[in-house]
C-alpha cells in the first residue's frame, strides 16, 4: 500500500532535456558541427530508451567534436543526476553554465539540487538564489527554490551541531528479510504492532507483494516472535496501524483498489481508516469509520490519543493551486459515539507542502510528524 506518494527526485532534471528536444525540433543548437550534433541526437535516443551507458558514450563523442556544446553537458548532467552520481552531475552542470551562464536558468536550479544532495549546502544556497534572480521562471520552481534556500541555511547549521542518535536493531523476532515499517506500540510498551511486506509466489510462477500486520509481545528481556494478526489480515493490503494506548482498539488503513472484494473492506473511493475492537485475545471484524472521518479523498495514517477520544490522521486536501497536499486532521468522539467534523490540527503544523505520519505521544501534548513544508534537511523530515 503506497502510504506516501509523489517523487520529485527526477522531475527537475528533465527540464533541460525538454529544452534539448525543443531546440532539436527547431534545429537550433549551440553547436554547428554536424558530427557533434549526430552524436548528441544519438545520445538523446539512448537516454530516452534508458540506456545511460550508451548515451554517455555518445555524449563523449559529441564533445570530442565540439567541446563547447552546451546541450551535451546538460544532458550529461541529467543522466548523472538520474544515476545519483551527484559529483559528476555537478561537474557537468557547472561546465554548461561556464560556457553559457544565461542559456537556461533552470540549470542553476538543477545544479543546486545536485549540490544539496551531495551535502554542499553553501554552494546549493548560492545557486538557488541565482536561479531566483531571473525574472521569468516557473512559479512552482520559484516556490520550491525559496524553500530550499531555507533548507540550505538550516542544513548548514544542523551538520555543525549534530544530536546524539544511536538506533538499535529490534532483532530477528521483529525484523526479517522482508520489509517492516509503520510501527505502533501500546502505552505500557508491551505490545508492538507493525506492517510487513511479504513476497507472495503464486502457482503460475508470478510473484507479488502483500502487506499484513504482525504483532509481538514483550517478555522478560526481549520481544517475542512476531505473529500475523490473522483476524485482520486479508488477501488485500493492511497498512499504517495505530493502537489505542490500552491496546483495545486498532485503527488502520485499507484502500479501494486493494481490498479483497468483501463489503467489510469497501471504501468511499480511495484509502479509508478502519477500526477493530479487541475481544479477549483477538480483534473483532473491522469496520469503516465512514463520514465524517472518511470521504472520497485519501485518508490514512491514523494515530489515536491516550485520552481515548481524539483521532489524528492524514487527509489529501486539494490546495488553491489545484495540487493535492497532505494535511494532518483531528476529530473527537463524543459521548454519543459520533465523531466530530475533522479540522486541520493547526496552521502552525500544516503547510502548503505535505504533512504525514502523525503520531500523538501518550502525554497528549506532543505530536511527531513528517513534513516537507517546514525548513529542514530537505524532502520529508521528522518534526
């Protein structure tokens, strides 16, 4: 189940390629050497076919014929950026800019992005600011660049002042060769629930992946072997669990395209939040929380407060620019067992970016969440 969506990591490196293709259609290159152009156009074809090695070889040939071929350096930078070879991407972007500083302002944006990913925060800040100095740049890129300038300033200070961090592996009772994530734990720290992504092989030979819940209990000095929560797991996917502080209620997410066909897991059109109550040692059949918690939008990643009345969760909200952003919502259940209309948790927490993976601490005072809208190290940071 894709609890997170959206990947900008390779989006911006395509802008230069779009320019390349546009100039190719007009036959207006910075090079007029026929052999250089032929090799460059071969490189474009290889790149389009995801044959990076062959594309780089063709670029090398093009630059042997014309060492001042700006578009060839741009394409080389794009390829190395795709390959996450940030040092070589930086080198190529710098060469394209050296040859023609104002040829394509987005080169500064792409260069800054590669520098940021390489940990060169000071250089990245300079080049984001240079990109912002151009009057005719795309508004969405300008907004992103402004945020990244803040991120660069934060990151420069953060790496100078690291905080202690010593993660400890929970051991093979919890962890396996499969992926484990989205942990949930009761207030007494004795029951641990998480999602495991299993590899499933069918009789036809086809393989797939399926997400199920597993639970472990604390013994004298270690976690017991995690076992599947069979009364909840289905042939579909279960994800993003949250346990009530006393372990008596389980909230989780199921999505329309992944449910197993039973009415019990039917959603309002996207991903919805479900609840199951524990009876004895087992959970009973889960039910959809329905309106006003679940709508036709994407609702996921619940976290239930220890006061037994407050539910925090994430909803996809359409912003004024038409883009879908994820915000943290909160609703309370009343004495009549009805949920209140969910509202934004706070305009100090929710931004025009994405906020997700909310967790309310048992103290009912502290919220942990992930966001790419607050100044941080870039991408989704924990706040």
